[in-house]
C-alpha cells in the first residue's frame, strides 16, 4: 500500500464541507484541535458542538460520528494531558540499570512538565473548569489519580533517603501541574528549560542536595531520549 492510500484510509469517515482547516491526521484529531482552542479561549460552557464542527469544516451531525457529546470531547482532550506521562511511567519501570527514586521523580517531572507546556493549547488550564466534577469525566480523574500516585510513590522513595517529612512527598505532583499557569510564556530557551527547572525543584523540596542535580539532569536526558517501544 502506498503513502497516498494510507492517508486516504486515515481520513476515511464522514464527508467534510471544506478542505482541511485544522492540523491532524484524522477528522477526530481536527475536532480535538478546534475544541482545544475554543475551550481554552472562548470557554467550555460558551462553546457548542455546532461551533466546533464549523471550525473544522464538517457538519454537526458528522461530529457525532466521532464523539457522542461535548463531554466526550472534553474527556479526550484532558486525557491528552495524562496519557503520555502514564506511558512514560512504564518506560521508567523498564529502564536498565534501574533508576533510583530521585532519578525516577526527576525524569517523570521533566517529561510530564514538557507535555503540559508543549501542546498547541493550554489544555491543563481546563483542570479548573467546574464542569470537570461531572461523573461523566471519571475516566480522566481516574487516570489523573493514577499519575498522582506514581508521583507520590517516587516522592516517598526520595524522602525515605533524605529524611524529609513524608507529608512533603505529594508536593512534586502539584508543582508540575502549576506549569499550566506559565503556558503563555513566550517561546525561547527559558521556556524550553522550564520543565527541567521544575524537575530540579521537585527533588530539592524533598531534600536532594544541589550537588546531585547535575547528575540527575544527565540521567533524565538519557531516559527521555530513549525512543518509546511501540
């Protein structure tokens, strides 16, 4: 099968009204991109599925071929903020030689922080929506809790070595999530380095001395640079 055939299959689905307007390999990707922009700029409550469809260039009825409700679109967007990091947790567990607790925490924080900052839209800001407490978004909350517990496990491993009070073990998760408030930072070296600075802060607040930070950064770079196994 040639490249053109593959692309045709990837775009199979309901017909569109116009040529492609949004980035994405599939209409589903385009819907999510349009919704991400609208939800983070206009607001979730103020955005209708009709508007999302118009921004993509498809009929509203066609949108429902991919998502049954607006909540389903929101849940899919939110999952984009946690799913890559949950997969990365699995990579950390399979790393050889095995990582120490500070190495795991630093690498997870750097990777997770980069995910929050690198998207086209500030999807992490959607965490503040009151609509997120709806039970229909439970799949997202379940995944987010799984990620939080991974952070907590790493944090507890660090404080077991440093002697810092265990209550501090939960701080790194919230520290990384605070990056959503800096998403609007202009492009440049400072923004690129921000996830690493936050990862440094995550281990520092748990008692890891500054003298060990350079080695942690080096190990994090090695781990993140290893391609994910598909």
